């Protein structure tokens, strides 16, 4: 069940990147499906920082249903909703930067995305992975906990330099396993949470 869900999610990410929209289906883990665009996917990734995937999914669904950003953040229970409102609003206003970033390879695209307020290494990587890029890692607390269980030393302060070091470590592990970073991330997340979300 996990393997099939991972492959389906990777395909949904690919479709979102290629076609600009997709319907994500989270069953059997959640009784939820939602229509996403590249724009709402960026909003989702911004909303989940220091919040939860569940709140982010509710927020994205509400956005897709036409609820305004501020109201959707509050209803979904996204933490720091006032700050996130400013970040998402600004990202939407500067969406040309996002479009430009997507013309480049993942490394350069991520550097460009960092110019958007509220988007750090993790959010930029999360967004790129969710629109079909398979060569970036989402270094979040689940991944760091997993690495700790494998005996790796976990950095205390996640600077961009340290982020890239952890990403390289994850890339080496994924290559040994014969899978992409995107596949490995979903597999680790499923191992740590019991769900395949995004």
C-alpha cells in the first residue's frame, strides 16, 4: 500500500509540474482529495513551515474552493497565520519570480526562490519536489529524526550550508538504495508518520 501510494504521489507531482495542475488523492491515509495549481502548491509549502501538513492541506483545499488567503489560513488552523498571510500574498504578487526560477535546474531554481519572503531552503525544496523535481531533499524534523535513528549526527542550527550537507548525505543514501531523493523522502515520511502525504 505504501509503495503504491508513493508511486502515485510522484506521478501527481510530475503532472503538477508539467500541466500546471493536478488532483491529489490522499486516500487511504486521509479521506481527502484536492485540486492543486503550481501557485497553491507554493502557498501550501509556505503554510506548513512551523505548522503541520494537515493544516497546510486544509488551507490548500480552502484556497482551491475560492476562500481568500487570510480566511483560509485561519480556518485551517495554520500556525502564525498573520505572518503566513503576508508571505503567501507577497509570493502571489511576485509569482513571475517563481515562473522564472522554474526555467532553471533545481539548484539555481532554489536560489531564486529564496528571494521570496517566507521561503527558506526547506520550503523551496518542498515546492520543487512537489512540482516534480526529484533531486532535492526536504530536510524537516521527520528526516532529521530518521537520520538520528540511523546514527548520523544532527546539526543543531540549520544554515543553508548545513542544509546542503544534509541533502548530500541523503542523496548518497538514496543512490545506495537506487531511488530518487523524492521517493526516499516520501518513504521516510511514511515510516515516521504512517502516511504518504506530500
